[in-house]
């Protein structure tokens, strides 16, 4: 179906019409606040079982909840949506948290490309949805403290140079993992122009960036 996130529905007559037009279609469930579901997808092909075991060793085992053995030999663990906006993200290799943002999961008795069927290992008739463990929520970045820029005696660049120095230091401090060296090189080049123009002192820039 085109635009399926907008068309996802529980209206029986609409679903019946779709099924009559394509009786061999698989079943998909929209995750997020509309369905009240958040699903942990464990993909063993990318180390999902090992990643989940490591997280459970750190945080404790998953609570008993509705779960499905997928056609790709993985697992889907269903949890109750806690309300608000829950981010879809990857907690670790082979693990996907499917929540808000127009994501769906394939549900039983759908057939995987391998020929295997999706099957309940703990059905909604046998188990209630467990609350989503807090450790499966995407972490909120901790705001960094404002960068302190040293002021040297005889500073010559005025407010513009001081603002430029502070801005470059903040960009370096907030650089994502793996990009800090690049950010540092860019900052050094930009601030070097101000040093060359006698707007900043070399020692001031070196102290701020190291």
C-alpha cells in the first residue's frame, strides 16, 4: 500500500477490502503512539542475540511480554508505548527499537522471504504487554557546560574575535565521536586567520583548544 503509515487502520471493513484484493499479503503493524506499541527487533544475523545478552547482563532480563519468532530466525518483543514521543533507534548491533516515526513490524502468520512463518511464542492472548524498560529508550544527550575561553592580557580582537574563539571551541567540544580531529583542524585553521590578523594571540588560541 502506498503511504501505508497514514493508511494504517483497525477499521474492519477497510482491512477486509484490502484482504479481498490481495489475500496472500502479509500482516504489518504500525508501531508508535497510534498503535500503542514499541517493538524490540532482535536480528541474529547482525549479532542481535549477543547484544541483547550483554544489555541484559548490565540492566537485568527483559520482562515477560508478548513476543514473536520472526521468519528470519530473530525475535520481536512487544512493549506498551509509554506515551509522548518514543524515538526509533538502534541500541546496539543487531537491535532495533521500532517506535514513533512511521515504522512497522511484520506480524504472524506472515511469511518471510525464506519461506518461514512468523509465529507467536507468547501471544497477546497469553500475556499482557509489559512496560517498556527505561534502558531501551534512546538516551537524551546531556547538555555540555558552556566553554570557558581564557582572556589574555592585552587581547586585541575585541568582541568579534572572542565570540569566534568561543564558537570554535564549542564546535570542537560538541563534535560527535569520530569527527573531533576534523573539527579541531577546522577550528585551528579558522582561528589561525585571526591570529595572523593580530586579532587573537597564539597562546590564547592554543590554551582554549587544548
